[in-house]
C-alpha cells in the first residue's frame, strides 16, 4: 500500500513511509508519538519527522516519489546548510509555542546531528526517554512499541546536561507470540 501511495498523486504520509523504509525503529517512534504525543498550542500535530532537507514536518504530511528521491540525495550533516537551515527554521517556529510545551526527541540522542540544532532551539524543553541511554536503534524501537502497547509513557529527561551515552542495558524480554486461531 505504501508503494502504491508513493507513486500516486496524493502521496503517502511521511510517517508511514519512514516506518516502511526503516522498520522497527521508526515504527516504534511513530506508534509511541501517536499514543502519547500532546500537540503544542498553535502546532498542527504532536508528531514531527526530521527530514534530510525540509526540517521538521508533521508525520501526516503526504509525500511522493520525487520527495523520496530528494531525501535520498540529501546529506544529513551539521555542516550541510541544506540540512541544517530548514531544521533550524522549523525548530525555531515550533519553539515559539508558549511554555510549558516540552519537545520529546525520539531520535538518536547520542549523535549531535539532531541534538545540536534542536537543543539550541528548544533549550531545557528538549527531552528524551531516559531508557534510551545505551540502546541501539532496534532496541529503542522495541522499547517504544512495548511502552505504547502497555499504555506506559516513558520518563523523559532533558537532553542538555544529561548523560546521553552509557552502558548497554539488559536486552528487552522477548515478546510471546499468541498463536493465531484458524
């Protein structure tokens, strides 16, 4: 369905597209954000996607094949103005919402490619799930899916001034599969 939508004139929501392309990790982020995201005053949605060349855009924004190709040609590097400038501008626009809005980063907090720009825009209002420390992408995706399914919002801590790298936590317990009845 995503492939068909991508080629259609109406496109496909970018959140669904990224979940299809990157699998468990992005699917976990999207499901978690849809479950627990709270729309800031003046914002159109609670879930935004960091793009390679368009900054933060709502997860339900429809994109087509041309946009996907442009994303593929873009470079996500802090020294690349084509990546950094749209992210700075969209983050600044979101940061202008009144307090006490918090902004929860469900992407990698170990890398500066997001933290530097978003940290400058949101300051102490930029948070991340404390349980992310030490986890890889797949583990974070599994953690987010499990938390959303259980209705358990994770504890958030400030990105700025908090330890963002650490020892690998114990593996998540395997989920028990329920056999399908015929």
